[in-house]
């Protein structure tokens, strides 16, 4: 717990109307989300309370530690915005993979191209708060690895249960994902211009990736198969 998390005596703030517990808790989480997006996780909960016009101890009636509050912010900002339908959609082979990826990234951008989401994600990585690795683990399992398997199916290559996914394949898909995310970083972290309508840009990114992916994945697959044959003697 940070220094400011002590519940020492404090001056009473201006009187606020009484709210139901669930509503007050919701207000604290929303205010904390904005606060951490602006200040990072070094921001003190005492300052958060002052901004809200409530006592510092009021926060601790709902969240016993700063870490518990951060965990709630993670659930609201990151977990709640991940659509569980995206996984099945990406794996739906009744449609071309390129169309699936374009749909995914358009829907994904609509949820995460957001000031609070992007800045909290970056601040969490800089401060070693475990939000970033936990969220990236979700992305890896629900998106990156399935897309690798779908690329193999699209190009007529062996599935992962016959030949394990190779690091180069996984990194190639991460590169596409990072390219998409960088548009949001440019806007919300660096305060640089970014397209208002990212839909066509995302479609271009996926198109460029899909044009180069067949040759790359076949080469990676061939190298892995050769190493497997060599190891088998």
C-alpha cells in the first residue's frame, strides 16, 4: 500500500448527498479510471478523494487497498471490454480469414481506442502493475494463437497439433496487432494526429499482412519441418 493509503485524520470535505453503496462504488471506480489515466498509478488516492469531494477514508470503505481499487479498474476497463464472441468469430472458417480479421480489428478498435484504456495500459506497463501482462495473456490465448492456426488452415499447412506453432509465426501476428494498437498510442500517448475513421486504415493493415503472410508462413513451416526431419534422423 502506498504512503497515502493510511487513514489518518483528515479535514472533512464539502457535504455530499447520501448515495446508495453501489452508486458510490461505481462513482469511485469511474473517477479512479479517469485519475489513473491522467496521473498514472503513482497518483495518490488521497488526491483522488479530494477530486471527488469525499473523505479519503470513504474510498477505503469500498476498497481496502489501492491495489483492490486498481483491480476493479482492470475488470471494468479491460476485462469487460473484451468480447468473448471474438474468439469464435476469428475461428469461423465459413468466411475468408481476411474478412474475419478486418471485422475483429474494427470491433476491437471501437472498444479500446479510448483515452483511458490506452493510457492505463501504458502506465501499467511502465509501473510494473500486472494489468498489462494479464491482459496480453488474454490477447495471446484468445487471438494471437488462434489466428496463427487459422493462417495455417488458410494456406493449407499442417495444424498446430501436427507441428507446434513456431515463434516466428506468433511474432508475425503480434506485429500486426501492435501495428493496429500503435495508432491509438500515437493519439492518446504522444498526442499526435490520428485518423478519425480508422476502419479503412485497419482494413489496409490486414490486407498488407495477408498479402505477405502466405510466403512467410510457408517458409517458416518448411524450416520447422526440415528441423523436425533432421532431428528424427
